């Protein structure tokens, strides 16, 4: 327990982070910096990594025991790769005290929600989340308490999710500096296919295309456009395969945009090319204007 | 003339910048900061803009008279949009003193070089350049003296270009902090189609694809991947149309990369998807490792 245990402003007495990588570590760091909990626990499969995370001060206690960590927490955030989330949330739910709220950070929501909503023990509530923040870096050593500030977070409850639990989870992300959007799991996956999963595919395809001998001739433009291609392939395989239908639809929509640009270049059609580049710039400018 | 006129370390007595926008302005700012010339002149078509650039201290004199600016300069750098460069270099060459070296910053080189090499007045030398540095911002107000530091610059002379002039131009870019690569205009355009023009097309196509109602669901990944789509459409129309053959070839190579990713997702082929994402990550990591 930390010195801040004397404060009364904590949103939660104990927070448990399952999976202490870049995202889980950043949640722990941000929760600490913003005094959101008296105690911050973490659990992961690698004992030496958990010890290191505890020794670094990121966690009050790092453990390999998920059940124990869950039993001591009021809010549990599962930060494992997408295809492990359901399994870990079941373990957490089976070991939590009544009243515990569970959330996650999974980049796709439909599979997770359809498996978990309505199937967890009485008294424990799962509210699915997706904080839209990340980094191509991996490991809690890169944990950044400001990773979430000013970013959107999507929560995707269903009709049966108690309002109180939704509000507690929303309040947690807002306390990390995020602005929270709410939609259905289905809508989330359809939208994120376009705004997050498509960019990853686009960026990886560009990085794949570069000939090794042309590397010295790249500059900031190439580097920015391929930044997210540096992400961990294992994490992205899970995301891309768990939302494949919507992603294929987005790739096909994108391919049409690309074909229109190609056609304007082939035809030396300055007017059409200007229209297309300006359409893109309009979205760019809207995203980069002050909020 | 500035106080630094007493120094003997100047590479050039007088530098003339034709076209004082983001790039031209950054060249002036970098040359000033690094004491590369006694006097820095600038010329552009808009009198009030030239006055403002002079008043800001970026230029020792801002003028609308290209001929006069050329006549007073030892090195002239033409920083206008690609499809004006030939025309302005002809004006510069006709008004320069013997011994003057002229270069440019055009993003495509084949058309410029084939029109200019061997066709300029005796005693004046043109050595084509392409500093791989830029910004999606426009205007000398965003001039950045560090824009060029650590970036590549490609110079594309031909067999007839005097070595001395090549060395002077290389020395100028190196003094701005760039590392200089040399190749033919044809190779330059083929390579840059892949490393610079393709990323712009890719990025614009992604920005075009975003539905307006999905804007709130974007985060840093989408924003980084579409950063260069914020570039001035007029500048990019010139680039894309003046190097269209090589760019179409690059788009087609890219489309194949994208199709392979799409196929792996459709087939839920984890092994193949991992291979492709890792191919991309390999290039990403190579570009982002310490030089």
C-alpha cells in the first residue's frame, strides 16, 4: 500500500492489471500518476518480468497468480493479446469478489462480447473497452503515463450491462484523460476496421514493398507512413484474423480509392487528381485541427 | 550584408533562393544558422510576402526580381514547384555571372535534367538536387533550420557536369547536415517513386477512404499514416504527373503486397500473415534503427 492510501479521492481501492506490457504498464503508470487507486496490482505469466515491474515501482505487487490478483481487486483490466482475453476474463470472474468490475483493452470487441456477456458469475460485471492508444514499442519499460491523454476510448456494453458498471468503467478511462465513446460491439468492429485495422494493413503493405537497396532514399514521409508497421506481428495477427470480414470490406473500399488515384495519374487528369488529393486533405485537416 | 561578412569560413559569398516557401525558407534559415554565406537573397512573385520574409530576418533582401537576384548570387537554389523549375532556372542562368552554380530542390529529376543539361549558357553550371526533407506545412513562417539535418539529399549530375560544380553543390547540402547520395536522374525517379511518391499516394488514398462519421474513432495510428496526405495538392499534382510511369509501376507493386495481405486474412492463414507482417517489420526496424 502506498502513501496515497490516506487520500480519499481514489476511484478504486485496488486495481488489478492482467498482462503488464506496453498497454498494461501504461495503465498502471497513468493510474499511479493520477492517484486513481490505493494499490495497483499486476499479473503476468513471466515471474522475472513481474518482479522487474514491481521493482521498477510500476506495480505495488507483481504476481504470476491471476486468481489471487483478481480476488484482491475492485477493478480488473485485462491487457493480454486479443485471443487470450476471453480465457483470462473467465479466470478473473471466477475468482473475483461480488461487485468487482472487469474490463479489457482488446482491439476487436464482437467475439469477446458475444462470448462473455450473459455468461459470467452473478455479481461480477464485464464492460468491454478499447482505449485507442498504443505504440509500436513493446514491454512495460516503455510504459507512458500520458499514453491515454486526449485519446478516444470506446466502451461497448450490451442492453443487460448495469448502468453503474458502465459509469465506473467510463469514469476510469476519463480519469486517465480519455474521452469516452459508446457503441455496440458490432459497430465498434466495423468502424475500427476502417480507422485502425486498415491503417495497419496499409502501412505493413508499404513497408513490405520497399526494396532493400532503396532504404537509403527514404525520409520522414516513408517513415511516418510505415510507423505502425513496426507493431508486434503476433498482436496484429490476432486483431486482423478476429475481425477479418470488416477488414476485408475496408481493404476493398481502400483499393477503390487507390484505383481512382491510379487512374487519374494514368490519364494525366489534373482536375480529377486535385479533387481526390483535396478529399484526402480535407479528412487530414479535420483530424489535425485543434479539438 | 550581415555581421558575419567578416568571417572567412563562408562556403559562398551570396546565396540566392528562388521561391521562398517552406523549403526555400528553411534553406535560408539553415544557411544563416550555419554561416554558409555572407548574404542570403530571396526572390518570389508576391511583393508583400517577400517584404515579410525580409522583415522576419530570414532574408537579407527579398525581391520580386529573379534576374537581379540571380545576378548577385554565387549559388542559386530554385525552390519553386516542380513544373516551374525549368523555366526559372533558364531565367536564372541567363542573368548569372560566369562561375555561378545553380541547383534546385525538385522532387522529380528526369524531365528537369533532360531539358536543362547541355542547354544553359557557357560558364554557368546547373547541378540537379533533391533534398529529401519536407513538411506538410506551407509557407516560410514554418521555416525550420534543422529540417535538413540527418536527411538524405540526392544529386543527379550527368557525364558533362564539371566535378568542381558537383562538389560545391554536395558541399552545400552537407553543410546543411545532409548526407549526399549521387545517381542518375532516371534512377532517382525510379527509386523515389517507391520511397516518396508511392507513400504519398498510399497516404492520400487512406485519408480519402475515411468516412466522416468515423473521424472520432481515429487515433495516432491513423494520423501518422495519413500525415503526408496533408501536403499541398498543387505541389503533389506536379510530382505525380511528372513521374507517372514509375509511380504507376510502384502502385502496382504495392497493390500486390496489399493483395497478399488480403488473401492471408481471407484464408485465416496465420503462418502466411505472420511472414508478411514480419517482412514489413524488418524494413521498418531497419529504417528506424540508429544510423
